[in-house]
């Protein structure tokens, strides 16, 4: 196109983001529109207008059968720097590569624009990179620009999920629309052509208009046919050499190195490429690589080739790639798999695809690994039995991490088991049984999960010690722990640890320590804390991020439940910071749910509601990961007499029952008992308690058992609590022993004002009036309005209503505490950190000395358990309530 029409507004938007980037506040820009709408042309114009003001790195996502992981970053590598290029050549995993790139962007003096073209074809590793950068871009002098076809991005497209996870303020969307009839007419006039029917045929698509004007087309017909005919018409007028270049290149989605073209077509290819570039059919990127000017032209050229010719060309390209240096790099393997598949070379696919999948898996690109393996599975019938079994097993494992067709995944594991059994490989059969156990557990199929866990053990138990037997023992331990069968969990976990130690398998030891430590803690056995600390330490030491997050989760949950609030504060702060630092979003939200539970227990109901609501508001969070927050949300709203409290609890019950796990069901049922008791509906309370007896309560944790026994008595249930009542924690034991006043004192000492108030309400006799007055004061101080109202009704019935404290109205100090305990001054500093202010700027803004600000910034980082400001900013983006204004003098 000779000139750019009707694009001044998008160019102004890009320029505005560029100006903010130059000032150190980068952003992400998504340019979207249909194919051929001019996204790349817009960016080329933008780059030309600002040439010399910043560096630009271009990268392209490609329509390979299986996209090459981090393909765009490979394209950009040389532009960004030798260090990043070296890491790419080494297939460095994301936890090394991404921080290295971030450091490069932070340290680079010049603003940099990273352009990711056609992200609708992006692999998962590239999407992870976009998310990683997008969540930090506001702190950098860098700009990420994405182009995508809007007609290929629906609400379930992975890119939509990535964009939804980015901070809205840092994302700018530019939607390019078609040209107007006036613009199409102007282009036609400039080309010396008639514009009759041109707008109707092209619908204003700039590429279609340009192609039709260049080829003399424009005859009536659908747009795809018109473009295909136009491209074929231009191809027919080319020399045979030029057509050879274009036909060869049509086999290769994305860019093609000039050296590869010359290897395929000889030394004259360079001149032929120059001719095609001059004709506007091809384009050359800043690194000299060649591609079609538009994907539609490539596809039209490819459609012109017979199937046999396509296979022949794929064979030639794969052979040429195999002869190039570095053929085992991720970049070359992905391309070679594509061409081997296109050539229908089964042996080649079986050789290359598993290697590509292994590298993709190390990069964390599990969906791409599954896709590579799926390509190989198409040739499983010609593979050696062991190879075919491994393909089924590996595909099922990778697919379970990133896909959701569990029926196909389970079937693939069973196919692998069938082949491994024919080959007599018990270790492999056990491994697949273990993975099946996990899959069925995720689906809530407890009986099947236990059955396959048992089969995993039985399969290898008589074959001598081995790694699979150790992990099978640990899997059985985990299932028992999750269902509160603590003795069995400890027994199987210790077996796993002994065997793992004999074999030197650290990861299995870490997994089993978590199971054993959790079981010991919840079963109040001595030594549980030391076991958990060892497992967490090993996980952190060896970089087992998922295991570490799981250890933080289980350890923190125990600390909250057992009312060890000092330990809970530390573990939750560390765990949330760790999960946020490693982009473990589900773990972050689960831990935040536990933090909401802690705030509820502490009587900080407003904060608990705010945090829980934030978690529930997160889209696409798995049920189990939001259940703690949902339960807290319902219970807090019920206590504060806010709308939808019991509705939230009923939703939590509906979601928790299918899990079959007491930890998901018990807290919700007890909360519904409390709700019924507060409104003096003892029949409803008894109904919930009766429903609780339908699940196995024999392994109930001591603190939970005490709560059950107390509500059993408060609701005047007939008979004894249907569970063993041994040594209960002191507050529960005192109330059940008829000493509620002492129980209230114990609760106060532990820091649970709401429980202290409820215990005070149980005091009878001459001290009842005083106890009720104390309870009302506690409840109204924390805005527990439901309980305060009930206490006042009880006082009225006793004729003591006039002796009760006067009702308090309005907000209370406790509702304005900061969730992380920041002082008023520290909160002001936090707000300025969020605005991107330096220490010097903060000191000037607050009229404080630089040394004072240094101490306060350090205090903020400490309370966030953050190593630097970026980690604080990451927390603020997922926990915006941490910036909620507070009233001076209240902190």
C-alpha cells in the first residue's frame, strides 16, 4: 500500500504509550483485527516515525502443526542481546530465562519495544512470557506490542486468559477496523483503477484491497476466492525461479532464513528473493529473514500445490534443517517435527517429536509438549511397543497438566498399561496406576483414586525396591492424609521416606515429608512441625516450586486451625510472596483464602470479607482453590448481617460435598449450624449437625472436634457427639466442662474475640448479665451484628436489657486495620511506591528525611516478605485491597 489511510488515531495511541515507556512506565498494547487489516503495516509506520528513539525487536508466532516454544523470543534474541540468545540456545527453563530477560530490560538504558506478531498462534511458553512481562511492564522502560487476529480469539482462547490476568491499567487495546468506502476509493484512484464494487468485494480489508488492485482483480466473488485468485494470478506471471522460491517458502509458516533458502534452491535464490521482495510478495525482517508479506498469500500459494508436491517439499526442508548446525535446539526441533509430519515421515516424527516434547516440558510448555506427542501418536502403530507405550504415557501426563479431556487422558494411560504389561515392565505399570489415581482424585472419584493407588503399590511391591514403589507409597499416604486417615498416612509416608532415602530420590522424600508432617500436625502428634519444616526447606533448596507451595499451604492451614497466629502470619506472608514470585496464581489465591480465614478468627471481619471477595472475584480459579475463601466469605457476611451470607455458604456446601473430604465439608456445615443458632432456629441447626454425622468424623482434628462438641451442646442435640472426644483444646474443654467464663478468657488470650463472645453467652446464673454485656461489647467492636443482636435479645428475656451497653453505630477501629499490619505512615509510603515514586521522591512528597523513608520502605518490604519493589507491585496487582485507604490515627 503506497500510503497509510485512516490510522492516525491508532498511531497516536501507540505514541502515547511510547512516551510513558520513555518515562519508565511501560505498557502492553494489543493490536487486533481480522487478517489483512493492516496490523503489521501500522507497526512498520510507527517504527519509521520514531526511528532512532528506541530499539525494536520483532518476533513472529507461526502456524506450525505444533508451535515452537518461545518462537518469537528466538526471533528477537539477536536484537535483545547475546546473553538472552545464549540462554535460548541452551533451552534454559523459564525460571532462568524470564528473570534474565527482565534484568536485561531493567538494566538497558534505551527504551525497547518487543513486538510479538500473530499471538493467536502463540505457544504456551510465549503466552507465559507475555504474562510474566505484562505483570511487570509498568516498572520498566519497555513496551510489549501484540498483534492478533480478532476473529481467531474467542473467550476461551488462551490469549484471552493471559490478557485477563494482566493489570487492566497497563494494557491498551487497539482494534483496527476496515477502511471506509472513501479510503478504498482513494486507493483505487491512486492506482489508476476503478473502484466499482471494490469495497463490497473487499469489505474494506486493506490487504484484500491492495492485492486486488495490484493484480487487476476485483471481480465479484467471496473475499477468500478473490484473494486466492489474485495470488495465483500473480504467481502465474512470475518467472519459474521466483515461483520455486514462493512455493518452497509456502511450506514454512513464519520466517525462513536466507541461508536455508539458498541451501534448498542454490546460490541464485538470493537474487530471486530480492525480486520477490521488490514485487511486494515477500518481506525481509531486520535480521534478514524472509517471509510472505501476508499469511493469506502464503496459504493461497500453498493451496496451489498438489499433496504429493507438498510432501516432497516438506521432505526437502526437513533434510535441509537437519543439515544445519544446532539441529537439536528447540527452534530447529519444532520446525523439523512440523516438516516431518507434513512429509508423512512416520519414522522422523517418532524420532523428533518426543525430543521436542522433552525440551518443551523443561521450558514449562506442557501443552506444546502434549501437542508434539499427539503428533507422534498418529504413528504409534508403526513404533516399537516400548516407544508406543512411552508415547501414550508421556502424552497423558503432559496433557493432564494443560488439557482437560480427562477421558482421553485416562484411556491413554490404560493403553500404556496394556502395552507395558505385555512387555513385563512392572515399574511403568505402577507409574501409570499412580498417575491414574491422581487423575481420579482430581475428578472427585475417591474410590477409583484409592483403587489405583493400591494397584500402584501391589504392582511393584514384589519386584524389589525402586523409585516407583517409593512414590506409590507416598501417593497412598497423600490420599489418606486428605481424608483424615492420619495413622495410615503416616505409615505409608514413612515407608516412602525410607525407600526414597535408600534410593537417593529427593523429590519423593519431599512429597512424603509433606504428607507425614501434615498428618502428624493435625493428629496432634509430637514432631510434626519439624517434619514439615524439613520438607519445606528441602523443597525450597532444590527448587521444587509446586512442592514448596503445597508445604506452605498445609503448614499455614494447620497454624490457622490450631490458633497459632504468630506462626500463621509468618507462613502466610512467606507463602503468598513465594507463590506470587513464581507466578503460582492458584496457590496464591488458595493461601489468600487461608489469610482471610486468619483475619476472621482474629475478629478482623472487614478485612476477611475484603480478601475473600477478592479471591472469589478471580476468574477461572479451580473450585478447591477458592473454597476456603468462599467459606470465609459466607461466614463473615453472616456474622456481620450482610446480604448473601448464607447463600455463599450453601454454594460452598454444594461445591464441597462432591470432594468427599471432611476438610471441605465440616467448616461449611458448622457455619450453617452457627447461622441457624444465631437466628434461634434450633431445628435447622440440628438438621445440619445430623447431616454431619453422615460423614466419617473419626479422624476429625482436635480443634474441629471441640467446635463440633460445643455446637452440639449449644443446639441441644440429643445424645453424645458421634466421634471420639479425647483431649480437647482448653477453650472448648472448659466450656464443655461447664466453665464458659474461663473459656471466654482463654479465647481472649488466644486473640479470638468472636469466640470469646459466644462463650460468654453461655454463662448462666447471677453472672449472666455481666457476661452478656461483655459479649455485646466484643461483638459490636468487631461488627458481629448477628451475635450482638442475639445477646441483646437474651438480655431482654432475663430482664437485663437496660444494663447492656448502648448500641454502637458506624465503623470501628478494627475494620480499618491494614491486613499486613502496616502503620499509617507505612501505608502512605506503600501508596507512593505503587505510584512508582523513588525514595527521594517519597521523602520530598511526605516532607520526611531520606533516612526515615529508607527505614519505612524497608519495613513495607518486610511486611510483604518481598525482596524488592517489583514483588510488592506484583502483590498489589492481585491484592488491590492492600491499597484501600485507611483513617489516620487508627493504625
